[in-house]
């Protein structure tokens, strides 16, 4: 007879809970301003529709829409988007408060 496998699966309580961090009102406002600026530059680049821009540049369309709405964005993702728009980080944040 073959031996039974003794692999033990963790119970629900053994999984590590994901640590959530609260976002301040200032941070929320900053992210909304980043989203507005993304939308502004996208339109300047000739894309009237965010979905078309995202599709053309291999970015998740639903996620890009969230970025323009003020969702949290990683720096490398922002850099990829700005590269597709043909602008630098410095230009993007010029006059940004």
C-alpha cells in the first residue's frame, strides 16, 4: 500500500491578514489631483477616451480608469503611463501642490 500524503493545509486563521493602511484626506486629494492631471495630459495627447489610450498602451483599461478617478498608483506604473504620453515626471508634477 502507498503511504498517505501528510501535507497539512493551513486553516483560515493561520493565514496572515493583509495589513491595511488608512489614507489621509490630504493623500486622497493628492491622488485625485494626479488623476485629473493624467486625464488632462491624455486629452492633450489626442485621446478623448481613456479606454482607447489604455488599450493602445497595454494598460488595464479598468485600472487606468481608476487611476484617473484618483486610485492609488505605483510610481513605476505612473512612469509607464507618462512615457506613453511622452512627458517626464518633472513635467507632470510641475506646479503640483
